[in-house]
């Protein structure tokens, strides 16, 4: 399952470069280990910037422990390494590497022509 989430510019680069490897959120979704978080950068006052990334949930610390209230979760996140199309579940095919240092790719689905969401 994947979850689409807003992320502000102050945290986008930190998460994308793996300097920030956790995400604390309101527990208003059914987050589970191995789910994919689809982050879309959102700037207050101007809206979505067009930048996006995918991360995978490795571990979830449920609220009610260690000072975290019962209405929040803190998730350990990592790069999502396998590409799957969210529309047809077909394997993604890397068309080109856009930024080698940050592992950003241009991808397309050979099954449905890239109409789905991809993660890596």
C-alpha cells in the first residue's frame, strides 16, 4: 500500500538524501511496515512544487510510549528499492538516470506505458 503525503521544503532535501531517516505523523492512516510513502513537496503559500520521492517504512513506533502521544506514530524510513507500477503492478524499467548522486531516475512501465506511480 502507498500513502501520499505532503512534505515542506525544509525537510524535503533531508529526507531525500537520507540525512533524516524517520517520519513522525498523526496516526490517521493504516501505516504498516513495508508500505510506501509517496512524498510530494508542498510549500505553504504556493502549493506543490513538483518534486516528489518514494520511501519505504522499515519500522513503526506506535504512540503511547517513549513520550510519543497515542495519536502519533514515528516511522523509520529508507529508500524503496524495487520499482513497481501502482496501476498494473508491472516492473518498472529505468529509462535514464537523472541525478546519479541522489538516485533520481526517469522511469516508465513497459506494461501500461508509465501511467502508474513508481517507487525505487
